[in-house]
C-alpha cells in the first residue's frame, strides 16, 4: 500500500474533513514534522484523538528520503539525491550566495548570505529538449504536491531556504495541479516563503500560462525560450511545435496585462545555432514590446554525446550588447555554480537503474534580486 505524504495538503484536508476533524490542525502537523526529523505521526501533540489512527493508516511524515548530498568544492552548492517511495529518484540543488558580493546599477547590493533551492516537479521530462540531459531519461511520472514540498523539507534541514525555483527535472506546468498546491503550501505556515521569491520555469505551456494570473498571481514566471524564431526553436526543442512562438508571445502579453509583472526569458547559448548577431536582433525585435529580463545561459555539454558546442565568451558578450544596447532590454549572463559536482544548467539527470546521480541543476544567480 502506498502512503500519502502529510505534505499532500489537499488529500490530508479532505481526509480530515470527511472524519469531522478541523483542517486547521494541518499546518500544526507540518510544523511538527518540519522540526522533528524522523518523528512518528503519533508524536504530533494536541490533535483530536480521531486524527491519530487516520494519519497512521493513510499518511507518513515523509514518503521520500535523502539518499545522498554532494557538496561542491567551494561549498556553495549542494546537490541532493532524493529517493521516492516508488523507487524513482529526483534531484534538488541548494545554491548559497551572498548578495553583498554583487552590484546592481553600479552600486553594492544590500542583504547578506542566503540560500535558493532548485526543485524538480517530475521524474524525467516529456519535452525532449536536445540540449538538456533530463530529456534523455524520458518521462517517468509526475511528483505529488507532497513530494515537491518534501524537497524543501530535506533542504531546510541543512540550511534556511529563502528562495525556490522550479528549474529542476521536469516541466512544472505539465504537473499543474501539484505545482499550484505545492506553492500554496510553501507560502503558508510553517514555511511562509514569499510568493515573490518563487520562480516557475516553463518551455511555454500556453494554456497553463493563461491560468497562472488566477492561481499564482505573484509568483515569478521564467520562460525557456532559447531561440528567436519558431524554426530554430523546433530544432532544439521538439515540444515547441505544440506552442507556436506567436501564440506564446500573445500569452505572455496577456499574462503581463493581468499580473503587471516582468517575465524572465531564459536563452541557452549554442555555438553557431542561436548565438549570432542576427539572432540577437531577432530576439530583441521579438521581445521589445514585452517587459522582460533576458538571461543568457552558457551551454554545458551533456557527456560525449552532445551535438552542440558552447558559445564563445566573445559571442555571448556581443549578443548581450545587441539585445541590451539596441533594444534596451535588460540582459544578464548566468553565472554557473557547482560545476565540479555536475551542477550546471541542462545536466540534471538521474540514472534510475544505478540509483545514483549523474548530473545536476543550476539556477539563475540572484534571480529574485533583479529589482523588477
């Protein structure tokens, strides 16, 4: 029998309501589990007597466990391998940085040390992006809301997490209901993350983007664009055939009208494919009517099988200069972290047969601090 996680909030509330138990006890259970690793649900204090047999028969404090944690040499990045109760595994990545190390508008940033967690929403991925290792796994299964939140629980036991980005394994908007519920739990007691410190990345699932202003109006949206036209996008992102670029741009305009928020645009730099000056002009013209922040991502090869090469630093800088200088679009270059533990963008993959990590994930540096 498969048990549910207590962090599957909807399922737990439904069971409580059916048993005549007030759902206001649910956050108290979450708090106890969060602060008491390895606890038994019978140990949770001050619940109605009817709650204990219900909890023990259908739920577990956690349905996953931390299989391994690998630190980078500089100890700024930790890659977590998390084993699920169905035998599959996912990875999450903790990124630690000090905002005082950087500058904004030529001035030192305020703030201090903090951590961002990159979480997975699926085991594997259906999108099949040719530059991303996760796609080589194929699609295994969606994570439940509890399995998504449990990544935050595991990470919180080693450091305080301030920001969460859904940039790990899987396409978050293809697991929409679990995504929304997980974020609702993360922003509630006892986690109480700010919605403005949560970023959801998508290849551009248009019908789901259209629902975000209602369900997650203040969460940041990042779009994995990676090409300035439909032809190139389909070559490197086969799933883009289902989401024509023109319709995606229309969806983003509607999203901005409804939320008044800027959109992060992720653009991987592939040598000779999408990194030339004409591509920069195409991208600028495509985005000039939108309020966006473009993040250029150096490509990280996927073992020896990759058919792509990393753009030269000169090409990346030239590309940035065109988009920023000609079209006045804020354009940043992603600073990778954790490369020594295979913690770079697009290399997140789990070898399920050997149950060990073969890659990692990375996130935008200070994406929550772009002052948009």
